[in-house]
């Protein structure tokens, strides 16, 4: 099938990224709407004023990407302002929906520039900086069709373990096992549902990967066991940089076996991150990747069954060379009356110390079949770190499905893990950005994803926390995470505990639906989160909506993302049933005809819109996913006649992957009802 829908073009000698899971024969002759100059890729496409452009995965701005210039380049940058061109993930895939419907995937592991109506309002210009690249044109009748064909090309998405659909609490600064215990008690004692607590860099000994501080986390194995007995999973962070320290086994093994990236003289490339000076494992070297992957065993043997890979763009705070240059420059101006432009230059030099192009140019990989400069393969470093872990998990513990998600990513990594949306801020605009990234990431195969709920940087407010939670309950990865030094934002710390408790309970009541829709989206290569434009093609109002989403087969969400709101405008694209939940058992139902409405949404409520003749399954909530009781299943919906619903459940694990069991229900109704009769087929 793919041969007819997908056209592959190869130029020069491209680096094999492994983004595509299927090997397609290269096509001859370009489609008429694409022009390519031979020295470097330059795809030019003329849009009509109505064309909409989707995709680019993790990126700033709207669902429709038109009107900005983006660069797919894994960037450690927590300031997700509109002006940025790249974030942590690199996802060079777009869908054009207009007079022609097709997708473009530029499989190129260095920077790709997507100018989408920025330089010239009706032009798309895509450029890469070398003559060695692959790109694909993906055809389809509709944008969804294009996405499906693309997803077939790049392979099935990773399936996260069922428990990871529970709520997860994180914070950078849980320094001791007592801190972690207090957080668990804070949730459990207040009857707040929870499944996981995260261990940020503070759990390690001097920020050394695969170590645990004996002083702050004594008897770690016993601690993990104790926490598991409370149905809590601990999820430690793993950073890309390995601390340089004699006597530290990971460092010494890496050094002695030449598993680290090199500099131009063939010495280990050295830069500074959290632990101070580090070396970076050469994940493009298969032997080094195997070696690092097996290191996770240390923690898996302690009972750990989930990880997050971080700083794997890779983030660099500074290199010795960069620092020396900056210090020289600062000293040069010492005691002088600095001209303003010189001062700006000086400031740029200091600010530019981190993640500098110059440093990346001094870093080299040995792929086994040759040496390659990091600059040429920057975007697949985090991908290969995460793949190395995922491959190792199957060897270390095939009987478990181990949770894995990463910060940096590239197309193809979705086969091995999820991603989180990186270091955002406790800003209202980042609630909306969370919503807008969900469909874009789904297009690229990243289905297990979510933002740092309530915001990573900056101080949150109780109002922001509740509004963000009202969106967070739909994110597959539902994690509250915050940075060191920011205001505490564990949900039990706020005044209106009832509201937080009830929304958390609602999440758990929704888990059977969310998990089922997640699994079905993976199996069918579809998107769990869709812009209204995808489901209501030809409806010009639906096509313009940027702040509502269709979630799975049955529902639409329209969260509030502005402060001091009493509600919001909602476009109802077909007749729907609006259910205003105060808690899983306390809700009011109202029918809406297609149209625009101002809907009142008090701070402690979530409104879910159910499509006509579709159903929303709910179960009674529980303190954790392991205690969800599917015998309490009920369905809400507006059904005339019959409707079928397929429930997906994790029934075991084989070869590190969840085994999925399906249950088919036939639901019968005569108009809207919150307790429809149903039977198993
Ligand atoms: C990075 C991560 C963040 C983490 C911090 C400390 O900024 O993105 O999630 O908390 O490092 O490890």
C-alpha cells in the first residue's frame, strides 16, 4: 500500500536515521508542486489563502502552523514564547490541507527550516543545509488519511503501561526518601488518587547516573518495596551526561571502552551539566548504546519500573573552551568604558555559552562505520539514548512493561517511548500550548505525552492549577512537575482541596476510556487528540477552532485557559451532549444543537461534550489504577438505538509490551441518558 501513497526522494548520501520503519523504493520525478535545487533541499510550495498546515510535533504557536518560521532542532530552552523556533523535539513532518492534500516529511537529522508563510504569506519554503537528505511526499484524501499513511511508514507507537495512565507527581527538589514519603502521604491522607512519584536528579549521588545517594535514600530497595506496597511507582530520571570521576564505574567503563563522544583530537569530548564535567555516551555507536542501555538494570533490580530520560538534546551548560573564550572576553573589557554594542556582544557571548553550535561542532560520533560530527546528527542523539534503554528493557525484564519517556526526540522514537513537552512555565498561555501540542504530537506518533501540568518554571496560582488540571485529566501522561525554587504545587497544598480531589477522581473514572482510545489510536495509526478540523471537514467554524479538541471516538473538550474566567465560548460542531462534571458522580447534562455558545464553567468543573450516538464509558474512581473496578462500568451518551464500544485493557506483558484484551459492548438507548443499558457482545 505505502508504495502508492508514499513517494521517497533521496539526494546525496543521507545519514540513516531509522525514522521510517518501512523501506520504500525511491521514486523518480518530483510532483509538480515541489521544486528542489540540487545543492540543498529547498521545497517551495504555493499555498492558497485557505490552506491550513498541520504538524511539526513539539513546537510553539497554534495547531494550524501557518504564519511563522520553525526549525526542527532539539533545543534545551525552557522559555516557550511565541518567538521561539524550536523546542526539545525535532519533528520535521507537515500536512498541507488545501487545494492539494499531502504531507511532507524531511528525514534529516540536522536542522530543517520550515518557513510557513513567514517570509512570504502564501509560500512554504523548506530548507536544509546540506546536499544529503531524504524526503517523503505522503498522499491521502484527507489530512487524517495523510497522517495514517505517514504513521504506517514510521511504525507503531510505543504502548505505555496501564498504571502510567494514573496521576503522577514530580518536583525537582524531593531531596530525601522522607520528602518522597511526605508527598505520598500528602496525597493518600487526603484521599487524592495517585500512581507515581518522580525522582529528579536529587536522588543520585552527586548527579551520577545509575547511583542512589545512600545518605538521602538509605536502603533504597526496601524503600521502593514499601512505596510499591502503597501502589506507588517511583520513576527516576536519567541524564545523558556521565560525570567524570575516577572510581565511578559508569565513567570508567565508558572511558576505557571508548564509548564516549570524542573531540576533534580524538579525546573524550568534555562539557559541563548538572554533575559538573561530563562525557556523553556515543549513542550512535551500537556498542556504546548497548552498554548504556544495560546500565538501567541497576535500578530495575531495585524494583524500579519507569524512567524519564533527560538532558538528551544533549544539553550543554558550557565547555571549557567556551568558558575560557567568554572569560577572556570579559577580562578584555575590565575597567573599560564599554560601548553599548560591545556590551551586547559580551552579553551574547556569556548567554551563548550553553548549547552552543561551536561545542556541538567539536563533538564526534563513531557509528561503527565511520566518524560523524555531532552537528550533522544532532536531532537523533536523544532518540538513540532512549532506544538504547528501550532495547535493553526487553533483555533485562521482558516480563514488565517499563515506562519510558524522553525530553529530546525525533521522528521514529515514538516506537520506543513517549515524550513530555519539556520545561514549560506556570503561565496561562502554556495551558493552551499544552492543548495545541497534543494533536501535533499525535500526528508524529507520540501518543503517550503530556505537559508538565501546572507548569515547570515560575510560580503557579491555585486558579491556574485547577484550570490546568481540568485539561491535564485528559493527557495520557498526567504529571504535575515543577522546578526547584518555585512555589509548591502538589495538589493537596491548595485551599480548595475538594475541587482538586474531585477532578483527580474524575481522571480515574475516565481512565478506561482514555486508555482504550489510546490503544485504538495506536492500533489504527490514528490520532487520539484531533483538531475539530479533522472530524468536521468543510465546516469553516470547526476548521478555525484552535482551543478545543476531539479526544478519542466520543468526546470533545474545551478547557478554560484564561484567568478570572467564568466560562468560555465553545463551538459545538454537531448536536452534542454537554456533561458538566463537578465529580465523577455529580454532574449535569444538557443537550446542545450545533452552534456557538458561551458555556459557564466554574473553577471546580469540567465540561465534556459527547458526540451524538457515541458513548462515554466511566467506572467508579479509585485511589490508584490497580484498584479500578471495571464491574462498575456505566455509559453516558445520547443514543437513538444501538452503539458499540470497544474497551481495551492491559491483560499482561509479553516481551516487554503490554498484551491488550478487548471487550465489545453494545449500548442501547432512546435519547440522552447517564446510565444506558448495555451488554457484552
Ligand atoms: C531539566 C528537566 C526538568 C528537571 C531538571 C532537573 O530541566 O527538563 O524536568 O526537573 O532538568 O533535573
